[in-house]
C-alpha cells in the first residue's frame, strides 16, 4: 500500500474528489471533440486525455482508446526523466510523438502540462491524439521508422507560457495539411489546460493535502478491488497461443502470439516472452503497447467498470516483456500500424484463462479496425483529401451464457466510433452504398458469436486505396466447443469486375471514378457446441438474417422451412443426432491452410519474371514488394 494511506482521509471528501477527477477528464474529452479539426478525433474519438500525479502515475483518464492506458503515463515519466523536475516550469507544454516512448505510431502527438501549486509540482494533465497526417508515405509498406513521417523528440512546444515557434514551424513544414494539424494542436492544448484548471480548482476548494490524500486512497481502493478479484481465480499457470496472418512483407508467414498467465494468490503475472520477435512490416509497437495490452486484459478481468481508471488497479500485476518483440520493438522497426497485434494479445490472454474463469472471458473477436486509407484530389477544387474509411465494427466473441455483440469496434480501441456515412459523403468524393450486418459471420455455438459488418463504398473520383487489415486467414476462435467466426476481408470492384483477396494487405491500388471497395469485418467466435443451441434461437437468427438457412442446417443441425421460417423439430433432432455421430460440425480456424508456392500469395496470378514482364517491372518501379502483383 502507498505510504500516503497512513494519513487521515475523509471518505466523503475522497468520494467527491474521485468524481471530480472523472468529471474533469470527461470535460477535457468533450472540449477536444468540440474543437478538433479532423474527423478521426471529433467523430472516431481516436484520442485519450488524462490527469496524473507528480510522478506520472495515472489518476484518471477519459477513455477514447483503452490502448492508451499506459501511453500517456509512460510518456510523462519519460519527459520527467528527460528534463528533470528542476527544468520543468509552470506554463511549459511538453510534446513528443516518439513511437518508442508512446508505444504507438508517429501520428499520436502527446502533449502534457505540468500542474504547479504554490511553486510545487503536484501533477500533470495530458492528451494523446491521432493526427490525420504526420508526413511520410501515403501508400505502400514501410520498412523502418524513418520512412513513416516526422519524429518529434521530447521538446517544449511552449516554454513558461511562450510558444516555441521553432518547434511549431518544424511541424507546419512536415505535414501536408498544416492548417488542420495546427488546429488539432490547439485543441489538444486547450484540453490539457482544462485539466490543469480543474485539478487546481479541486486543490483550491479542498486543500492540497486532501486532494493528494484522496489520490492515494483512490489508488489503494483500486488495488484492493483488483487483489480480491484475482484471489477468486484458481492458482495455476495458464497458456495459450494464437496467430496473425503475416507482417505484410513475409507474405503467408504467420506471426505467433503466445502468452503465459500465472496466478498466485492475489497476484497475477502476464508473461509475453513467447510473443513473436519484431517483424519487418509496419505492425510493430513499443513496449508501452505491450504493457497496455496486458493491462487492458487485466482491467477487464478484475474491475472493468470501476472508475476512475488509475494505476492503483495494476499494483498486483507483473508484466514480463523482453525487448525486441512485436510489442516491444526496438528502433528502427516500423510502427505505422501499431495497434493491430495488441488486440489479439488481449484476446489470447482471455483464451489462456478460459479454463480458470470461464464466466469472465469471451471467445475470440474480429480484432482489427478494418480501415481503408483513401486519398486523392477533390474533384471540385483539386485540393488534397485524406480519408480514413472503415472503422466499421465487427463481431465479438460469445460468452458462456450469452451471444456475442455485433458491429462493435475492436477491444483495444474501445470508445472509438465509426465515421458517420453522411459526414464522409459530404467531405470526401465517396458514396457509401451499403453498411449492414454480415450474414453467417458469427461463429456457431450454443451461444453465437457476434456478427461482423459489410461496407460498400463507391469512388466518385480517382483515388488511391490502401488496406492493412489483419486476421483474414486466422479467424476468431470459439471456446468450449464453439466454432470460429469468419475473418476480416477486403474486395475491390473495377469496371464491374470483382477482385477478391486472400489477404487484407491491399496496398497502393488506384480506383477510378465508379470503382468500388468493400470492407467486411469478421464475426466473433462461438461458445459451446452449436448443436446445443435452442431451436427457437436458430429460428430467430434466420428470421433476422443473422444466419442463413444453409448455415442453420450445416452448423446447427436445424432444418428451417423457407416458406414459414419455422424449424422442423423432428427432422432437426434426427439431423443433430447424425451430425454428432459423425463428429460434425468441424471447426475451420484458418481460411486457408497454406499458401501456394507457385504464385503470388495475395492473388491468383502466377509469379512472373521481373526481367521480362512489364507488370512486375511496373510493380518494382512503384516501390512495392516484388511479388505483390495485386
């Protein structure tokens, strides 16, 4: 327990201050949403704000992305180590986007202000938010951090209340849309200044000792809750493994995600030593992201609804994470798509603990943001536009006694929202023709996995299209006899002809006016044997369009009359007996078992000699991978 626990704490005042911190971070969040310039902040909520103690420990964060649960705290601690307390002044605004400090990609600019009271540093207010553009390439694969855009070391964007014009000029010169970048910058600074103001108002009203004592009490309470919850988990060592499709460079080479969870009394250890070593493609993230993945899983298992989210909740959690893994990558590993692998790590921790706490975990979920990055020139005026399409949500895994939820953003991105179709159509040359639930995508089970979604978008002008989608091949797994859900998927339609891909890494594709791209998110895994699902539940699934008549027959052993939509009970019972006897239905955890060595793994075209083939000469000249024909 913290030494501050020994001072006398008024529980009523502590509760008021606790709610004051929650309200302050929510106000910071609201202010940022209302003043930001880019949709990814004010609509998608790709940001997090927070208040911290003088050492950088989290007091309260206003969740946008749960993956930022460590990012701001670790970044503040790095700023403290860089400057030292003696070189931090009132009015400073500290800034960095260093990927190996924040754990994420260069798009996440992290601002913080020190909070002083009567000359003493008592806390920090911070905000990490996604900038739509940070320089670097718009298309294709990156192989190192230097090609990914502006790297901002730990600097002072304001010094003692005075703007540092040198730093601001560097930013403006390195981004394509400086007016939008500086607009988001000002919005972030306004948000953290709001946090500073509210923190000091609590101190003015209740006194510094009362506020700091309340913070200590909040930490202790969160720790006590977490310890009690872990105590309910049977002691033991629990392990699980899952896979990612590939890193976009070594096509078809699956990336292993192995975790080991040890429960000993009221303490838990999450060992990520078995996670794959950092990869060549841009799916790496820093150690902060690895620790965040472990903490997100731990928080869900122990105190998912307790607020404020603070560092006291993790005092009884040990995280083992050697350097050089995909979630503890070392410079100069590329980090551009940092957020994807940690989602499956969270899922795999749940998978490991399923035998110990079956009622607290879910089956695998779609585990990807399902994003398309689209850019080009506005037909009306020729101006550059950058559109982050998708964020369509997908299926989450079923629970032991409940179906999975549908059309929900992946776990590590929490409160992130999809971009409204109307907003996208007004701002960008696209027409969203369809956005619907994806039939048969949820994993069959006694309790069905949630459904993914399908979004069909037509280009109203010439655009460049990039998709970096994962878990196309490696499907969301089921638990306790449940089957896997469908994986994520991307497809194009050029000139009326469909082009489908066995991978989600579809890079640098030119779409002409009238061409269409389709994003399909996966479903969640099922839970329990699908032959045990109630007939009336299968009937309802078919009636709602969640499950087709064919899938009801194949996976659930239910004969549905197409005319009435009703199940034939006698025939269904006979079919279920026959399926059980034959050991059906069988799970298919991978969309394909192997890649063909005779052709491109991303399409059906044979491999071609680049010395003699114009197509592959053009591919090489464009800087794409040698065999990335598609």
